[in-house]
């Protein structure tokens, strides 16, 4: 079996990332290219030093990744790469499952004393990850203020809130609809962006956990904290957009209400 040099290099790197040692990875890939061979031959074609090839083959054998004959000088052949991949995937999933179980045992103390601090989170993707986590963790209420194109990136966790009995109230700059959520739509998103210099995302979970991200682009920075005062300010600001005297139009959307705001907030 012929492997291009760049492909072989990538495979070796991925095998090491998946948990094989450098020598084990080199020995296995060499076997895929040429088999069956003795350990002596394998050391020559793989570049693994002769004193190390025996332990590398033994570990591969114990993992079930190679077969060997019962001869005095055994021949070695690899299992099919698809079988190797399946086993590595299963091992990874089992490891993750065990990690979840172990973390559940200590979860009660996680960040218990530190949530009153203001934490800084860097990057757009990190902001989205924390936003999804904040929404998914909420058990009673979620308040969100953001621009429609950013809210669309959070559509799945937002839409799942109503099924969990979580009341979700959204102030959207730009047209958005979320089944089962209260949504106030403000159509002056371009004007607001021009006046503030960018667009932002604010989420409050259970009237306690607060995430504020700005600007929502590659230079995004976020603050995350448990602040009753900040939570109150943000939720009241969003609630203001649902008061009857501020409305020019109101319509029902699923079990929530949709409000159209045609002026500046």
C-alpha cells in the first residue's frame, strides 16, 4: 500500500493525538504499507530504533492492533485501519463518558465561590459557546438582547427552552421569530449599530448569571458574572420593550408574544 509523504505525516500526527506513542504509530503505519514482516524488518521500514521496536509491537499487540504468528521469529500484520479507527473512537467515547461521570461527582463545588467575580472571555466562538451553555443551564427564565444574525446562531438552544418550561424573553435588533418565546423586534438595527459602533449580545439566565459580549465579531470580548444588580438592569431594560405603551403592533407567536417596535428604544 502506497502512502504519500504528506498523508503519512498527517496519519502519524493523528494517531499520536488519538493516544498511540510515536513508535507505535510509526510501526503500525509501516505495517499497513507492508506486511507481514518480522520485528527486525519492521524496525528497518518504520525507522523505529531496534531496541524500541519490541516494546512498540508488544503494546500494539496488547491493544489488539496487530496479529503475530507463533513462530520463534514471529511475523506481524496489522488489523484493518477501519477496525483501528472504530476502537480508537470507542475508547475516546468511553473516556469522555467516564470524565462526565467523574465531573458530575464534583460538580456541586464547581465555581461555587467564584461566580461573584467578573470573568473575561476572549473570542467570538468562545462567546457563542458560553452563550449556549448559559441558555441550556437556565431552569426558570432566560433574557436575551441581541442582533438577529447572532441570535440565529443560538436558535437551537433558544428553541429548546420552552420545552423545558423556561420562560424566554428576547429583544431582537432585526427580524426574528422563536416559537414559544416572547420576542420584541426592533427594526432600527442599522441605526443602533452605527450609533454604538458594533453589535452585541447579552444573556441573563435565571436572573443571576450574566453574559455580555461586544463586539460580536473576530475581536469579541465577553464578561461573565453572577451580579444581581447587573441582572436586574438588563432584565428591566428588556422588559421595557414589552410594555403596552411602547408598542405600535403586537401579535401572538406560538405560546409567546411577538412585539414589533417601529421606533428607537
